C-alpha cells in the first residue's frame, strides 16, 4: 500500500537528456543536476548513486536519466522503499571512503532515515576527533509541490540547517544546481541538497563557464541576483524567483530592491546579508517553510545582532502558514507565500502605504 501511495505522487517530466540550445545557452534545472552527476561520476569512480527508482526507471523526476546505462548497476543502485536501510548503507560506504549520492523521492521521506543522517553522518567527524570523514550527499525534492498534501510538502531547510556537522544547500537556477551539486559531491562532509520539484523543468541562461566540467560554486556564499538600494530581500530555492518578480513590480513603484539568493542555508552567508542591509537599511526575508524557528528568523537575528543600528524599519518575514500543508487547492494556495506578499512587505518596510484590504 505504501508503494502505491508513493507512486501516485510522482510527476515525471521527460525533457531531453542534457539538451540545451548552443545559441541561447539555456538549461533546465533537471538537466543541470543530471549533467553534474554525470561529470562527477565520470571524474571520480568513488561516486555512486542509490535510491528508489534511480536506475531502471531513470529517476522519479528523471534526474538520473541515462546514468544506469552509462555506469552500470554497481554505481547506480535501485533500492527498496526502505529509507532507513539504504541511507544507513550509504553512510557506511562513506565511512569506507566512497562518495554516495543518496536520493530521497521527497525529503519528507528522509524522516525515515533521520537517525543515520544526524547521528551517524553529521556527528561522526566531531565524535572521532576528525578521524572519520563522511563524504555523502543526501538529495531530492524539498518543500511544497502541488496537490500532494502535508506529508509531501514540508520544507526541511531550517530543520537540517539547525544541525552542526551538516552542510545544507538549496539551489534556485541551473547555475546553482550544477555548481552546488558538484561542490557537494566533492565536499568531505555530509551535505543535504534541497531541490524543488517545481523548478526541475524551469530553464535558465547559462554561460560557457557554467557548462565547463570544472565549474563549481563555493559552499557558504550567497549570490546577489539583483542589486538595489531601498530594501534587501533574502530568499532561497523557488522563492528567489518570487522575490525577483516582486522586485520588478516594486521598481515600477519607485522602490529599488536588492535580491539575495542564499544558495547555502548552512553555512549561512551572514557577511553578504549584513552588508546589503547596511546599504538598504531594510530587510524582508522570504521562505516557504514554517515561520517559527525558520531560516528567516535566523537571518533576522543575525541582522539585529550585527546591523541593528542600520535598520530604518522593522524586519519583515514572509513564510508559509503555520499549519500542515492542506490538500485542497484553495487552502493550499493560502498556505504558501506569493509575489504579492513580498511586495506588500517591502512596501511596509519602505513606509509606503498599503491599502487595508490588501494588507488583510
């Protein structure tokens, strides 16, 4: 029965494997992830993949398409629906010196394996006084999709971001996906790699540098996606796109918004965030996770601790509703942030009047 339930949540997309126009230089997030896995497996024989349907089915979301045929069943391992089992095997392989990439069909299912992720992977380097490295990547879709209910829609950025010993990454664009996944696989520590199902099919422009097999992004460094002078907006994953759309709307109303793509949840790029706030004097944080103990709360605290004297307005937090994700479409829409929420928050921070009906 569990397998039947899970199969109903799969929304595969059959985009061309690693296809992008040489003239337009566009690449989907799906193909960016696939190409990063391919190149890292080709460069290092210690890298292998494991998870549910990553091989014969080509991946539930087609991220691993073509890799079984190229690298064989010893390096692309289909597993039973036993997250605790195959995650434990992966951590043990990392102890041995291999570099597993463990896919969860959704990060909600990683809760089945939480003991191995936290107690076995995250803590081992510290508890062994540096004698044991755990070079493992836990990756898969995270956060809200569409119409899949509470048990498939939780954002785990703040959950894993609170744990010492882990590095937590959340890509937005194809550039992020390629560069950060390569960095995660090469890193000697366990990395939680939080993707977004709704971004897999999105195309982004990529440069020749990004397409180079040596391309890699630094872990712990945010990217200023759009420069501005009136208000800082921080976001990660899908919410970066929302923040950029909000910035376009705000620009038409005379508000210049600086949008920061966090990329890395842990470590968090506090210097970039604080430098931006010291320039704009205002802060809006955006995330689709729960508000209490969220990533935005941590960012607000960092700014209050380091840049309080520069703030000209209270910080604003945009987050998902503090409830499990509803299944009904109308309630689901009310439970997640939208572009207009970011626009209103930025206006409040800039002391622009917001109609009462819109603010309600």
